[in-house]
């Protein structure tokens, strides 16, 4: 994780952007794991929450 963050930081992303991308990737992997392996139901409020997080990523990267 650290070398990827260093490369991303040198490539033009700032620390806030790298952390937000890391959180989205982590949440995506965990959501897939929870639905497929743990057989948790995917409820509508989870989808809305995740779409708000993706909206935050959009506004963070918007110039």
C-alpha cells in the first residue's frame, strides 16, 4: 500500500485523494465479501450511502 501511495503522490494526487480512493476500494471489496460470502442482504440504504461516497470522490477529483 505504501509504494502505491508514494507513486500516486508523485503522480499528481494529493494525500486526501489517495485516502478517499483507498476507502472506496476497501468498501467495495468488503461489500462484495459481505454479500457473497457472509450472505448479508444488500439493502437500499447501503446503496444510497455508497452512492454518496462515490459522489464525494467525484467532487474531490473535480478540477
